């Protein structure tokens, strides 16, 4: 997947689809608040692998924010005020409109993708080839 | 004796007549109640206050509240949310901005819907 992105064939877009309740909601909000300070992907990665983040607590998120060198006061205000609630809700509505019924869900150029990684890669290459053919023809 | 019998019959008739008169009184009362109800209906039709049960008033008061709440909800759904400007940077050697990794003109968009938990 990384190779497809590095090579410029594909761009990858992550969208929140909250289906597991308040912990998911909090993680999404914390990530968006980190995004205000340019650390969206750092928090994204942390919520996948970092134990502090995966405690899904306010304390864990603040510790992570400090480690990333963020303005903790601004970050705290952002998560306490739920400043990105509407943004996340919009994504939620878009997910349903796109036909997502659970996670993970992949769409490739707007079309529902296969569930397996190999299938996704194959579909990406097919989509890229189709675009090239359109541009060439 | 004949006079006595005639007198008895006369008294009996008077008693029967009085009894009939007593029974007519409730009928007159019922007529009065109907008149009062009709007057109440007329007052209500004319918009005058009527001695209606008090429980009707809250029901009438709830309807406008529902009407008010509906137009309040609609603008919330139509509100345009102003999102903060996305910060463009680099993540793992790739151009990045909020939610997006890779070049904006890449021919293929992989959209992932995920939940961190």
C-alpha cells in the first residue's frame, strides 16, 4: 500500500466511522485536535499502536500531545470543547452514504473495494490503468 | 255514600295529579342542563372562555412548542461547518495533510473508513 502512495499512483484518505462508542469518538476527536497543530498522522499512528493512546483516556492523549510537542493548552481546550464533533459527524454521514456498514471499509475511486489486501492492491492497479487509458485515449 | 265515593274519587284524582306534577320537575331540570350545555358550546364557538377542564390547556400549549422546535432543528442540519485550515506536511516521506497521505493529483483515491478501537 505504501508503495502505491510513494509512487504517486494512489493517495490514501482516512475517515472516521465511529461504531464502537465513546472510546472511538474520543480517539477521533483527539486526532482531529492534533491535526489542528499538524500532528494528525502522528496521532493516527499512535491510536493504532501506542499503549498510551490506546488507553483511550484524556490523560493518555495529553501525554501523547506533550511528547509530540503540541501546545497542550490548545489541545486540551479542543478536546474538552469537542471542537471537531461536527466534522466527525459529517464523516459518519458520508460513510453511510458511501455504503459503509462497518470497519474497515475501503473505497477505491468511490467504489466499494475487496476485503483482502491483495484484492485492494489489484483494484488500485486496475483503477490506475483505467485512468491512464482514459488519459491516453 | 255516593257523595262520599265521589269525594274519594276526586281526592284520588287530585293525588294522582300532584304525583304527575312531581315527576315533571326533574324533566324540567334536565331541560335546563341541556340549555346550559348548549350555551357553553355556543360560547366556545364564539371564542369565549368556557368552563372546560383545565387539562385541555396544556395540550393546547404543547402544539406550538412542537411547531417551534421543528424550524429550529432544520437550520442546524443545514449549518455549514467552518473547518480549520488543514496543515500540509510530510509523514513517512510522503506529502500529508489532515486525513490524506499522498499527492493530491494521484489518479487513484483509496478511502478508508476506520475506527481506532
